[in-house]
C-alpha cells in the first residue's frame, strides 16, 4: 500500500515532488503553505485538500514531506509537536534538506512520529525544469523505522531515482561531498575566469573557453567516470608543466592549485602513472612557501 502524501511548503521542491508523486500513483492528501494563493494553487493541481496548518497535514496523511527552508524546520517541528496527539496508526514526517540531518525532527520522534530525511541531490531552479530533470537523480535517505525506510525507498524507485542510504550521524559528510562537487566547481570556475581575464581576454571569450572545457569534462565523466575521465599534465606525469603553473600563479592560487593536485594525483596513480617527480615538485613548492 502506498502511503498518502502530505506536503508542507509549496515551493520548488514541494511543488515538484507533489506533482511527480501524483504522476506515479500516489494520493496527495493535503498541502499547507503560509501563503494562501500558493497553497491553493498546488492543492488544486494535485487534487489535495488545502490544509489550515502543518499539523493538519501531519494528522491527515501517512507521510508528510516538510519542503520548507532549512531555517524553518526547528520552529515547524516544535509547532507540530505542540499540537500533536498520538495517532492510532503510523504517521511519518520527513524533511528534504541536504544540510540538516533527521536530528532536527527529534521533538517529533519523541512525540511518537516516525521521522527521517529525503534529500533529492538535484538543483531545483524551478518546478518546470525539475519535473523533467529529476528523473534518475539520487536521493539521500535517513530513517530509523523499517516501515518509513520502505516507504521512502519505494517512493524514490517510483520517481525513477537512486537511493543513497546515510548512516547515522553522517549527513554533514554527505552534504560536504555535494557542495564540493557542485558549489566548488562554480568557485573554481570563478578562479579560472579571473585568471583568464587578467590576461586581457575579450569579454565573453573566457566564458566560451571555460564552458566548452567544462561541458567536455562532464561528458567525459558521464561516459568514462573516474579515473578515466582525467586528462592533462597529471595523467601525463608532466612535472615540468606543474612547476611552470606553480611559478605563474599568485601565492594563494598556487597553494590552492597544489592542494587540488594532491587530491587528484591518486586518480593519475590509479591509471598507472608514475607520479614521483610531480609529488616531489609539490613538496618542494610547499617547503619554499614555508620558508617565505
Ligand atoms: N532548491 C534546491 O535546489 C533544493 C534541492 C534539494 C533540497 N532542497 C531543500 O528543500 C527544502 C525546500 O527548498 P525549496 O528550494 O523548495 O525552497 P522554496 O522554493 O523557497 O520553497 C519553500 C516553501 O516553504 C514555504 N514555507 C516557508 N516557511 C514555512 C513555514 N513555516 N510553514 C509552511 N511553509 C513554509 C514557503 O511558502 P509560503 O511563503 O507560502 O509559506 C516556500 O514556498 C529546503 O530544505 C532545501 O534545502 C532544495
């Protein structure tokens, strides 16, 4: 039996998941959001009740998804708990934050509700784009109760996704991995763009160069994965080029470059590259920087 789904927070994630759950055979029991127009619009689209409070959603649905901003979770959990009466049958409340663990819902667990988190590892720019893009994405799942874990597993499979089960206490590690892959790629893009602009590159030309490079890298990653997608001087064992790069960069950027090279070297080594000279180059650079 599929659980009845409740949605609290009619934003990008709530709006997308509600529509997709409906498309995949789930009944959406109730929707709550503070703004009446937003709540009414989503409730109408998915054929749900427009509830008068978050607690009303929890009381009326088997599985409530709290798709509200991270900072609203603590207040919402205590508001639901204050009104909560032990239900005669299992009720679950799950949030969709990547940064917060299920611990933030502890007051609800203590009040007898099953709690967990289900984070779609996908950038929701809008409901429209996410409705198409979410297919095949991974979802990080935390839940202690077997029944809730089964519900969430089935839900992810129904939406065409993959589950990453997060062991207790490891949510921050999971989120750090996503931030490194997504946010810091943008950060590195910014650094590379600054370097190209310092050469006097024509405006827009630096974006053209970097976008083509990144698109090719992502295509290689999707096709070959790691370590085979790695190209460039590390995988050629080209210590002379690494030395030239370190000499060309300002001190802070060179220090960042060295750390990224150290993090990437194991991939070159997994390809059978002898990295002894490159490692020595990086060590020599570090020793010189410490002296200065
Ligand atoms: N955006 C992403 O890429 C993404 C990806 C994965 C996970 N997430 C997570 O999913 C959650 C929602 O993110 P989102 O991007 O969907 O945010 P969003 O578009 O800003 O939507 C959040 C909605 O929550 C409602 N809300 C705020 N406070 C509330 C409260 N106290 N009670 C009830 N409703 C409340 C707001 O509508 P009203 O003003 O009508 O209340 C708003 O529409 C966050 O935990 C976020 O970290 C986001």
